[in-house]
């Protein structure tokens, strides 16, 4: 049982690391592209800004889902009940 707890903790650490790093890189890229688009076409500001905020909300929701799953794995590991029996 100790191995499963250690393994799930290590998996949770890697999950939160990649689950926050990759959406952060995606957000940075989205903001960069939006600023480039605004520099090329300033008259399309409302459309670009609206699309940017919707995209950022979608990207951020991925990071929140990762956080929820990692917290479930850490504090209520569903595999432990099968191993203990």
C-alpha cells in the first residue's frame, strides 16, 4: 500500500506540473497572437478581444480540471479501496 501512495503522490506532482505549465504556455501564445493581430488590424479590436477572452477562459478551465483531478488523486485515491481489500 505504501508504494501506491508514493506512486500516486509522484503522479500528482507531475500532473500538476504539466497541467499548469502547458496551459500557461498556451495562454502566453494566445496573448502574443492577439497582440500581433491587434497591431495589424486595430479596427478589429472588439472581435479579437472577445475571442481572446473566450479562448483564455477555455485554456484556464483545463488547468482547473487538472487541479481538481490531482486533488482527488491526492486526498481520495479511488485505487486504494481495491488494494486494501
